[in-house]
C-alpha cells in the first residue's frame, strides 16, 4: 500500500498538464469527508490516505503520495436529492427558506444557483414537498458547503488583519486602534412614550390569502 499524506487544494500551483496525467481517486462524499481511509486509484494501486484530522477532500484536490506521484481527486456521482422551486405554485425565495430549515437540521447541503442538493432522506423530502418544492432523486457529484469557520469555508477572507487598505466610501469599522473620542456629557432629553397599539402581526398586501403557517 502506498500512503498519501499531503493535500494540495484544487491543485494550486501545479502544472495543469501534470495534474491531468495523474492517476485519479474517484470518491463519494462520505469517503472524502474522512481524514483517513484506503482506496484504489485508477491504475489499480492501493492508496492509504492519511491527512490531518478534520481535513476534507474536494473534487480537483491533488494528493501527493510517498513515492512523489500525484493523485487527482474526483467527486464521484452518488445518490442525491435535488430541490428546485415550483414556478407554478411557488417562487425562488422558497429555496432560500428550504436552505434555512435544512441548515437548522445540520444537513450537509450543496447550494447551487437554482437548486439544493443533499443526501437522500425521505422524511426531509416529504417536508419539502409539502412546501410546494420539487424534489427529485439523481446521481450527481456532491460538494456540500463547508462550515463558516472550517474546511472549505467560502472565500476564506480573514478580518483579523492588521492593515487594510480602504477604497473610497469605505467607512466600516475594522476594529483598528484609533484616538479616543472626546468625552461628551450626556444630555437629559425627556421622551414621551407613544402607544402605537401594534400587535406586531404581519401586514398583508392585497391578494395575500395563504395560511402563513410558518415553520420556525
């Protein structure tokens, strides 16, 4: 067995010609989400992958084996549920609401511009269909979102930097040290309470006749 212990995310910095010629490891998400596993590459070699704990692999990543050879990771097609909004009974915003509810259930979820993907779950599929969403079974590569502070998280922009060059009109506060503001004495301003009488319910426009059975 040959061991691979180094991962290069997206093959960054490697010549594309070499990456294309490399042997491949085609793996489903369950395997790619583990830091230690064994698999057989496209040339028939048994590969033992040993990566730092918490590492996940994405399609396009490159592993370096102990003999110096490269292995290109491919996200294998696997069973998934694809969720789309119903143009006849719903609206695109329904997908956003569905993503919120699935996120509350900590479901590994892939976000695409016009659909959501997650691993098969009949209970969740029924819940989404009751919300007038279209749910179909499919075979596709699955690349769920990373955690907000974990592996594969968004664009990885780090706000803890010491120096940040602001463009025109940039007036947000990055926490940089500044001269203390002058101390001002508070002004005592009498405030008259107003009873608005609101019950904080929803204000519906004309033609709004749905049941508003929000699933918080």
